[in-house]
C-alpha cells in the first residue's frame, strides 16, 4: 500500500511547520484506495524517542472513500465520522516531531486498511485500545517515513 505526502517525501526531512519548532500542524498524507476496505486508521510514531516508541498521532474510523487528510487537519476529537485518539503528549490530534537535540529521528506515518467500518470506540481512545480493536482486521498497510532533527 503506497502512502505519500505533498508536504515531504519518503526518508526526507519533515518541514519545520509540521514540528513543535514551527506551527505544529499535521502534514498532508494520502494513500492508495484498497479494494474490500471498510475504513482506515493512521498511526504516526517515533521509534527513536529516548523513552522508546512515542505516538504522535492517531486517526481512526476514516471512511473507506477517504484516501487523504489535508495539511492542518483539525486537532478535534471528531471531524465528521473521523475520530482521533490521545497521543503520547497527552492530547487528542496531531503532535509534531519534537526530538531532543542530537541525531535526527524517524517518524513513521502508518496507514492501515481495515475490513470493518468502525472500531466501535469513542473519540479519544488510546493506541493500545485501537490496536486491540484492529487486531485481525488489517487487510493491507503501508507507511511513509520522514526525518527530523534539531
């Protein structure tokens, strides 16, 4: 499954406006349509964080006919049918790269195509809750990796 962005390319630096050093808005992200899909989930994380895997963004119950999210997606619990979960910063919505000084970190934008229309969770769910509900329902997935350092 191909995942891409108009905001940055694969393994390229994430522009500052999408980080805590800029406007901290979400980048554009798009993915190919998947046959048999009923909904999509996006999880953005940083495996290079000092504390281990750090979740920056969780979006779920994305309708099957939606194949992109625009730049600056609202930091709201729910936008139409689309719900957002709590990230590791402790709030709902996108939290951009904000690594400590040193080696650049990798940021994975993972998109999962599911065979169910909804996870059956309210907005504000945790990554653990979402992954539990996704289990055995992923029919295809892909990712885009960007890098950012300070």
